[in-house]
């Protein structure tokens, strides 16, 4: 009997392998799978809605984004990939861009030389297709929350002209400025070549010379309105603007302490989410793990930011570059590691600690939530599906998903861990969100959803913000 069972199991594995190979080689079968996955994700999304009267408070900052094609911007300039923590000269900008471009990794860096930054902006604004748009993590996330039916307040200082690009129902708290900070966003597509380099995936390189955002000037006005608003969710974002900014001694730490105080002021009924970003300065990342991360219930991050935070917490260093398309098993192991590290720290300090992790990658969405903690997160499967669909909709700039402009990078099954003898999790095309429970040692729920990757990227900047916000709305 045992021999018969083994033979049957072996035959089933062979059949599954043959089917998978046929699907990869047959355009018709591949199209059928894409359509089935799309319909399955949409069913998950429709099962859950945003609660009536859901209130979200989002901080901090805003900017005016200038988009330009990266390869066209740098044209035929020669470069040697080299990471410079401080950007003072054009050569450092070019070589740092090359460093990230060849890995297909997103990056956001401060340029200390204001005249150099102005020159870069002038050069970019004259390129064909260059255009300005509302930018900043907080306004982008706030706009998504409004679009999903939430009542939202935003902490930001903006010109009246930039405010006109916000949804009319979004209340801005912080006051006006005479000019908006500009972010230069240099985008590139998967397979795009520049000199001797080819981008392995679509992404962007962002540079700025901000004056308002690093000082979080909207913090105090926002605090005066926060308690009366009684939000269901407080989102902390935009703190990467503090990276490598020339503060006076102790100034940045003082601002982070005040953000922490604001997080603590909202009370236990308000969930708190911290949206990670591209951090490269060790001192800032250390301060974030002291003042911000331990007081957030939820963290959102991409495939670069996850190993960076793990590296900081475990080894005390920064991991600037990592795999741009990690396997599910690798990302899940890092999420487990991060969860344990953060829970151990919060238990030692008597804090409530993280209860939700959302990692968004090119190929899939992964959400981990605690099952029995004081902070409850609902609808993890629906949230993963909505985040996945939002990824395609935003990058393709289309409210509907067109499978002719989509591809799946996630196989029909994946290993749940890199550990030996780890179980494999199947991805059913008709029910494509896979969810299961584990003990870490707390019981957690993990949900993974495949992304219908947009093959004709229209805009990568802001994707993470839209994805994170879309996932959150179904869980608060």
C-alpha cells in the first residue's frame, strides 16, 4: 500500500510538472491562466468593502514631482557604478544612478548642492514627455484613501496651486508655502538599456533638495487636529526626506521624538502604520528603529526595504542593494525574522509592538498579521488581492486590468520557506490568494497574492504608496 501511495504521489508530481511546462509554452493556456487569476483576485477584492465612516490621518509632507525618462536624461554620459552617500557633483549623481539602474533598484537621495539640483531640474523639464505631478508619500497615500471612500486629513505644507491636484474632499492641515519642494523622478522600463547597462526591471531614481519636508513643518498644526479627528488609522510616511539632510546637532532626533509623541497621543483604538522607504544613512535608520518602528502596529515596505530593516536590526548596518525580484520563500523568511526581532524588542520594552507586515514586490504581495494580539487586522486575503490589483492599475495607469498587458512572474506553487523540507504552497488560478497560519511563536496569518505585472509601465513612482494604502483600507 505504501509503495502504491508513493507511486501515485510521484505520478501526480510528474503530471503537475508537465502541466506547468505546457502552460509556460502555450500562449493560449497562459492567457487562460492570466484571466483566471484576474477574475479570482477581483472576487477576493469584492468580498470586502471599506467600512462606512472610516477615518484616516496621513503625515507628513508633500512635493511637486517632475517625471523624466532616465536614459534620455543622462543620454550618452559614461558612468561607472559607484554609490556615493553624499551627492555634491554631477559625476556622483551619474555614477550613483548607474549603481541602482543596473540592479533595477529604487532609490531616493538628497542632493546637497542646490545649484546642481536646479540645473538638473532645468535639464529635465526641457525633455520630451517630461511633466509635473502631485508627489510625496503622504499625499499619494491620502489620495488613495479618499478614492477608496475614507474620510482623510493630510499633514502637509503646500502651495494653493499644488493643493488643486488633491481630491476635493481631502483636508490639508499645515498651512501654505510660497514654493513647493521639487522631486526629480527619473524612470526607466524593464529591459531598457543605457550605455553598457540594462535594467532588469522597471523602477525609478529620485533626487531632491527639499527645504520643508525634512523638517516636518506640518507636524505641530497636524497634532492640534488629530485628537478631535479620532482616526481609525494614523499613517506615518515621508521620513526618507530626513536622509542625509544637513541638520543642526540634535535637530533630527528632536523632530523624530515629536513624531513618536504624536504616535503615542492617538490612543490604543487608533492603528498606526509606518510606510518605509529608501533609507541609506545608518544614523537615520538607527533613529527610526528607536523612535518610530517600535511604536507602529503595521509596517509597509518593498523588496529592498525589507532586508535593509532586517540588516539594521540584526547587524547594525545598512543594506543599500538587494535582490530586485526575490523568491517568495526568501521574502517570507525575512518577514518572519523581522517579526521576531520586532516582537522581542517590544516585549522587552513593554510596548504593544508590530502586528502587521506588508511586503510588496514586483511579482507578489505578502501580508503577515497576528491572530490573537490586542490590535486586530481583518480581511488579509482581500487586502492582498486588492494590493495586487492596485499594483497593476497604478503602473499601467488604467482602472481596469488588461491581461494583454500583464504577465505572471509567480509560479503555480512556491516554497513557504528556504528551510529544508519546507512545504510548497499551491497557487490556484481560480482562488489565487494563498493564506495559512503559523506559530512564530505567536500565531500569525500569512497571505500571498500574485501580481499581474504591468508589461507597459506608465508610472512606477507612487506605486508602493498606492499599494500599501489599498491593502490597509480593507483591514482597518
